[in-house]
């Protein structure tokens, strides 16, 4: 009985877009679906390039079956059904054999002559985080009544329910009075502050291992394992109607580390000279390119911008060059950065196009500003980012590194 669908912002994937549009017209009658674009680099790109929606198939699902955070629980669940034998391991890929001794050391599997056995009473299928990386969900509790309002992932608690944060729940506004990480609880009380809050954080990244790298002119495009260290250090209070910053409050929260997979690219001094980027512009150019590339990656991988993160550094200690990283926001990686590596020419070409075609003067939420930036979207340099990406793409190989089943939108 539904005749029309209004989609408030591109949902992140073509699969989700068509699923939402398909809610209308199920009775066989005509139907209407309207996409209302947001201030977002991906929405901006799609408004200028509707063929990226109407002439492309639904995305291929991205999954890394060798990710130990995915594979280990599968091995445990399989062993609980029937003991795992050496012959079974071929079904789980080349990484399975190396994980079994770790699972035995953790007391989850036991080696017998006939195979590997599940050792616990609980159901192996209920295992979601056998390495203890995820942590318990943080409960959001109304302080005066003890009423449970909901939960938030432990990883997101530092930015969303820190002390002093404004929390919205079913149309009501609450202030977080205390965040107890040891007890996994955030105590809140109902309030009506005239401001919203935004967490600010610092992020550093180190390269653990480079799996693949290819030359891009004088620069390099790389893919491998990284360790990301993130710490929420303060939060801003912004006036609701105008966005004006009313003040900043320091926070004392512990750092968090994440071992994951990333794609990164470097540029040389000669490339910067060719792009006419001086040292004062470099940080803003890299930062702007990082933001826009994160915003455009969902067009090339089945993810949204909240599944991925980025870091840009004018001189990174591991590469000794200006470097931009884009990494998977999930332990062990989820395949998004790998897809970015294999579609890098089209992905970064679309990124440059989205920045250059935006009608703003110096950058806006539609091109280089990010809603999740921990540095308050500073520094950013729109024109320098366009010149930088133009020079980088000038040296890109004509073909992206081959990937089986890679989904490649036509280069802009």
C-alpha cells in the first residue's frame, strides 16, 4: 500500500538504496522514490554522477575470510559440531592451521588424536569476541530512577557517553553525569542544555607490515597491517541554532588501540613542488584529501564512513614522507581497505572529482569537512587537495592492482 519513499541521504550502498526504494510499489502499481542529498562528499558526487547509481550493479559483499577475528569463532563453532580434522582445515583457508594452537592455548579447543575438540559448556556459536578486544557494551542508565535507556558499544562509549556529553534518546535529551568504564555504565539525567557536544580526539598510526606496494609516479600506494592508537582528549559545546563553539572541556580517558588493515599513499617533495603545495598548505591538503576519500569509499566497498577511519601526516615516521592512511575500523580488518587498494585509481579519481566539482569556496560538509573529525576539521585546504590529488593521479598506473571480483565504477 506504500506509494512513495523519501530517502533522507544516500544510505551508503546501492544495495541499501534499492532495498529502501523497493518498499514502495509492491502492489504492482506505479511508485516514486526520492533521494534527498545530504551535505556529504558521497551524496555530492552522486548528484553530479547519477550514472554511478543507475548504471552500476549492486556491490559485491566485502569479507576477509582469513581475518582471525572472523575465522577463530568459526573454527570453534565447527569443532563444537564435529571434531576438526586435518582434512577439514582445507575448508577454512590457509590461515586456519596457524590459529588452532592459539585457540588451544586460550583453553577453547583441545587436541586429540582424532582431531580438535571444543572444550566449553557454553555454545561455541555464541562466541563473538574470544580475544577480548571488543569489551562489554556500556549501559546507559537514568541516575534518578535506575531505568535502562539503552546500550552503546564499548568502542564508541568514549566519544558518545563521556562525562558531560549530551545524549539523545527517543526525542528526549540527557546529560551524562558519569562514565564508569570498569562497571560499563554511563549515568545520565534528563536536561535541556542549549548546546550539543562533539568529542575531540588524537589518533596516531604505525605500520606493522606492508603486504603490497606499487609505485604511483614517485610516490607509493601500499596495503598492509597497522596499529591505530586513539584517545578522546576533550569535547566541544556548540550552540544548537548556530553551531557556535561555546567552550572546550578536557577529558581524562585511556587510549584505545586497534590492530587492523589499511591502505596508504605517499607523495614526494618533487610531487609537492609540481602540485604547487608549500609547507603551510601541506597539512590541510592531506587532511582534506583524507576526509573526502573516506566519504567516497562507500561507493567502492560495502561500508559506510563510520566503518572506516583515516590519518594524514605531513611526515610519517614509518614512511618518512607525507602520508594519508585509510583503515578498517574493525579488529583484524574487514576488507574495506583492501577493496580501496584494488580500486585506488577510480576511488581517488572520484575523490578529486567530488572536491573539485563542489561549488563552495574553501570547503564544506559536501566535500572536505567530516562529521567525525576529531580535530574539528582543522586544518583543511580545498584547492591544495585538488592539486595534490591531480598530481598523484598523474602517476597512477593505468590499471588498478587486480583483485578477483573487484567492483570498479568507471573512472571520472
